[in-house]
């Protein structure tokens, strides 16, 4: 022990342990059929980090251990509320026995989330949160790729796909809260929401939407982490596509060059994913969506060898 009066800290020690576990594989097939030469390659990796133990963890009670322990658990688990449904009317809200907003449901409106009261104590709070998504790691737990190449006489063609799955994308700030920051929000947060049939008549019927109704002050119960705000992302991106043509020798001899190949290729032209409705890039890691997506690029060029 070093006395506190010494104003010194103990040197860091390696007192915990974790492990990265997974499996990967690749397959490549090449063949020639007549004048056609082709190859097909696929690869996949499944990897995940696990916390094995930490140094002398301390917990106040069984719930504290369940909620905050890292012992012998997969890393970076996403926690939140489980959404059972949506309130359909003010009458349903008035008669609902569980306190959703911590204010006896006085700020709850039709279209707001109905959370599961897991411990049946009549109040929604952190004690009701449960794992709702894959861990918040930088990469999906599973990644995969597909590469195709073919040549026919002077023509060549190639495709390269890259994809991933088993990653939960959380939403925050501008992608979750209308009027956040500088006041900008995605269009769907405003257009696809619960609202009055006549916005100037507070007694008109409610029109359902995907998102809760707008209000001047954002209520905390709407924005609680929940399985509504997490999306398990799966995508397959066309990373590269290219077609080229190499001029025949009879033409090259007339031009007095060894080789001329002309080509056109495209990078990141399209992504097949389940985030199109959110207007988010599947490879983005920021919950507010404010990072720059991969550029779509088209190149036209020629390779000349004298």
C-alpha cells in the first residue's frame, strides 16, 4: 500500500482478461470454359469479444450485478426498454396502470411507446431495461464478401461485394430527436409521425405514424433507449464493378505499342441494406448519422504500355 499522503499512484497492472473468439473461411474457384475464364471467391468472418473477468468486482445487490457486471459476458451489450405497443387514445393513457413517464402519464400522448414493466412495480425506469441489441462495437460481428471475375477474349469484367450483419445500430440526437442541435432533422421524423387530422384543431382525430407526435419540449420517456430505436443492420455493398477491353494485337502493331486497355469502373455505387427508410449509411458508426458516407465514384481510363 502507498499512503494517500504520498500523492503517488500505483503502477497499472493487467488485472483483467478478455478474449476475441471467432471463425473465418474463404473459398476460391477458377475455371476456363472455351474462351471464357472466370473465378468466384467468397469469404466470411464471425468474431466477437468476450469479457472473461475483472479484478475484484463489487456489486450492491443482485440487480446491480445483473445490470453492470462484465464477468464472463460478451462485450458491449446494448440495453434498453422493450416496446409492447403504442397508446391509441387519451382514454387508454388515463386508465393505464403503469407510470410510463414518471409523472403519472401526464405528459404521455397517443402514439407514445408502451414499455414492458418487467419487474411489475408499476413504474418504468432503468430496473426494466434488458439487452435489446448486439454490442456497440465498431464492426459487425459477421462480415462477408463476394468477388467475381471473368474474361472473354479482349473483354474483362469484375464485381466485388462486401457486407456485414449482426450489428445493432442505435439512433441519437438528430436521427432521434426532432429540432435537435441546429434544428435540422430527417424528413421522416416530421412526415411519418402521429399527428392530428387537422393540426389547427386539438379535438380532431389522431392519425397514426411510425414516430411519436411532435411537441414543443421533448419528453424523456419518448427517447429512452429501447428496441424501437435499435436496428439490427444487415447490408451488402457493391464495393467495385469494372469492365475493360484490351485492344487486339493487330491494332497494337499498327499503333506500335505493347498494350492498350480501356476501362470504366464504379466504387460504392449501391448498398442493399435495411436502413433505406432512415436515410443512414450502414457502415456509419455515429448514432446521429453526421459522419460522411463512402463516396460514389465512377472512373474512366486507359492503361497504355509502350
